[in-house]
C-alpha cells in the first residue's frame, strides 16, 4: 500500500493536474503509514532525467517547485 501511495503522487512529476495533495489515513494506522510513506519517498532517486536510475527529474517550473515545497513544509 505504501509503495502505491508514494508512486501515485510522484509518477507525473507535477506536470499533470491528477496528482493528489492529500491522503486520508485512519488514525489507528497513521504513525505506521507515515513511517512507511516517508521511507518510500526518501528512496525515490532524484536527478538527471536521462539517467536510467533516476525516478524523479526536474519539475516543470519554479512555480511547481514552490508548490511542492509548500506541501512538504505544511
């Protein structure tokens, strides 16, 4: 489940309006879910989009970068 959620929000790299901005999680599993999601997100390789081991290249614009940064900081 955690892999599906982390991939769902990273596959389009912020270039499509289908990316979710919220995940609703039952309170009883919240801490475990957050730990697994964090682990999955940290494992995503960012870098050169032409490198075969890169999963996340650059965002389309500074605006998209700023939006993603605000979502992380909230």
